[in-house]
C-alpha cells in the first residue's frame, strides 16, 4: 500500500499516511480519546497541510485540476471520529489534491448515536484564526461548516473582511446523527450566509432557514429562490432528502444571479454515510479554487462524492465514506 508524507506543523511532525488516509479513518475510539486534546490543539489553530508527493495526487483530466498550489480554507467543528467536520474536510481536500488551512470553531463529542457535547471556541480566537487563514497568498476558496453560535458567526464575518475569493457555506444546523450544532437565534447565522458565494443546504436545512416545508421539487425551487433573494450569492438546495423522480433520479436546485438550474443525478444506492454534506461543500470549494465555474464545480464535486459513497464502508456502527 502506497503512502504519503504529510507535515502537520506544531503537532506530530512528519508522518506516513496511506493514499486513502486510513490511519485516521480506522482510528479506534481509544486512540481518538487518548489523543483528542493534542489533536484539538492542532485543529483549533490554523495550519497548512501539504501532500509532498505530487505524483500520488488524484489524476485529473484538464488544466484546471486541483494541485498542491490549490489552497482552500476550511472553517468548522472538530468531530473526533473524523466522519464529519474538519476531519472530513481535510480528507476531502487531500483526496482532491489541494492544500487546506484549517480553522476550528468548536470541539464536539458525537457519533452515530448523536451529539453529546459542544465546546465552542472563543469569538476572538476564531476571528484571528480566520484572518490568518486568508492571509497572502490568499486561498482560492473558503468553506464554512459548523458555526456554534452568534458570536462565532460574527467573528467569521469580521475575519473574512478584505477576502474577495469564493466562500462556500454549508449551513450545518444539526448533525445527521441527531443533535443541534447551531445554538442561538437563527437570524444571527445570516451574517455568515450573506457572505456566501454559494450556500449548500439540504432540504431539511432549507426548511429551517426559510420557515416553509420542503417536500417536493417545487418546494425546493421556491426555497432556493427565496434564500437567494434574502442575500445569498447562489444557493444549491440538495435533493437527497426529497422523493425520487419517476426515473429514479434526484434533482438538486441551483439558484444564481443568472437564474435557476436543475441538476439531475442518479441516486447512489444504500443509506447515505455521515459527513456527505461536509465532503460535498469542501469538494466544491476545491473545484472553485481550481478555477471552475459554479456549475462545473458542483457537477465535478457531485461526481466525486458519488464515487466515494459507492465505496462507503461500515465502521464503528455507522456507514462512512470510502
């Protein structure tokens, strides 16, 4: 099995990680528990992670492919299982051949059974970390995931002052396994949402954000338009929670300044693994950082995610991306 040399500054130095990052994905609960505070010290600061062997990067098919010079910032919470959150962001960006700068917003204890606890980082620390992450040379894109509350939301907005690149927001309101991740009045989250070049809510999240039930494709189309009208640059309402089309496909709704676009795709067989929303939004950010258009970035990221879902495996009582 081939491996990559990866450097984690101020954490564990040089280490060997196989091509699918199985060292992290297969970590036992005991290992995670024993090292969680050391890992937290790394993830709740800003670090660059570089895959040093470029010959082992994912092969792409054109000149806009992500490379080791493609840099993205991932802002979000820490899930000790690495099934979601910053761990999943790191795995995704690495698989796509990009360098990622990580900014932690909170430490969580969660699993397939739900969220046990959330320990938010201070707003001042998050603001300074975001400012440092978007420093020159500026990243090609920023992805924002879990925001634990209003103070951190405002801190992220302030930290992004002066950054002019694309910002992808995955409005993670609750864990897929159960339990709220956002704590506070929903209105406060809009300071981050209105900063988004693209927001990627699923139907359940779009329901909460719009206050209207979303049970059909027509509902999703209305929600995407309403969210964009409320100040988000572009909105992708994912159709995975909606009924299938008559031919067994599902449809995502993209609303942009140019209008609406319906993106129909095959549904990947089997239950959805945890962390797919994190993975998709990070993959889109990587594609945008590589110079793709919004539609092309979404299509490429969706194709990549479908392949990973097909290779999903059962581990620690839950289905995880392969």
